[in-house]
């Protein structure tokens, strides 16, 4: 294993992938905030909107929470789409081009 590679020991989910819907969040199959209407700005587009009507750089907190709430409900209902917190799949060589934001504690 090459130095600097991300391994399971870090706790990093190995099957993490970029969300196909918004190309912004990282997902195992969790609900994407972009798939929900934002409670704050009302946006149903991928991006949240500023009061000015321009795209906001970040999702509103309420939208993130809404997505988390959906996931919590799905998890409680035993939704099989959601993977286990700790994947049991064989550990594969991680991608070497993970953006820094993917690494816990290095934001
Ligand atoms: Zn997404
Ligand atoms: Zn919003």
C-alpha cells in the first residue's frame, strides 16, 4: 500500500461516491439535499437560492437537515437502499483522488 493512501483505519467509507444528482455531495445512497425542496429558500433545483435569486454557494441548513431526517426515517423503516454504517464489503484500494473534504477532520 502506497504512502498517503486512505485506508479503512481512518474510518473513511470506502464506497463513497459523488452524488450523481447534484455532483456536490458524497453518498452511499443517502438522500441528496438537492432532491428535496428547501424549506428555507424554496428551491427545488440542485442549488439553493439567495434572496437575490442567485445560486447560493451552500445548501441551507434546513435543507441538509431535511435530507438527514429523510434518511433517519428510511433507516428506521429498514430501507435496504441505505448501506450499513460500516460497510462489510471487502476493502478495495481507495481512489487516490479523493478531495480533501472527503477526509474526516481535514476540512
Ligand atoms: Zn447529491
Ligand atoms: Zn435553500
